[in-house]
C-alpha cells in the first residue's frame, strides 16, 4: 500500500513528551483521533498492538499525515526496531489497517503492529495507552 498516513497508539502520540513523538509532530500533521480493530498489550514501558477481526476490539490513538513518508519511515522504522540491524523477528512490523476517525471518516493507514507472541503480556482492556 502506498499511504502517507500513520496511525499511532503508544509512545509516538502527540501527548507523549519524548524525542520521537516530537520528531513525528515536526514531520507530520495530526489528522484526527480514532481507532482500529485490534488488541493492545503492555510490552514494557511501551505498548504493542495486534490486529483483530472482532469489531468490538479497538485500539485508540491518532492518525498523522506524513509530510515526507520515506524520510519519516526511515527514522521511525529504526525506532520501532524494524530492519536488518535488528534481531529476527523484528519487534514490530508495519501493516495497514482501516482507521475509524472521530470525525466519522475512515481511511487506510500504516500502523506498527507488535510482531511477537502476546500470550504472556497484560492486555490493556481499554485499548487506550494514555488512559
């Protein structure tokens, strides 16, 4: 998929005060808050989401429109542990989902999906890492 949109649900959210969330805010425009169908887990000090086919499972976050997606994804892929320099399987993988926005629109967007087993992880039942 060729998309300039990215759904974020964890440490990249605008309300997180870290270098990578600031980097994303400088290189993207916040489109809207919303959710995608998935489940959210506490991995460590950061969350991991997986895709779900159950419409009741929701992961909440925000969608950004990237100003230069190639440049932004190079930096964010490194942050998310994606690439040849990281152990296989990578911690995350980039996948596409349908995001359901608070303004009633839907769009296809990239999202970083947790790429390991979740059986031993604590699920964040609310689907919202910030609350």
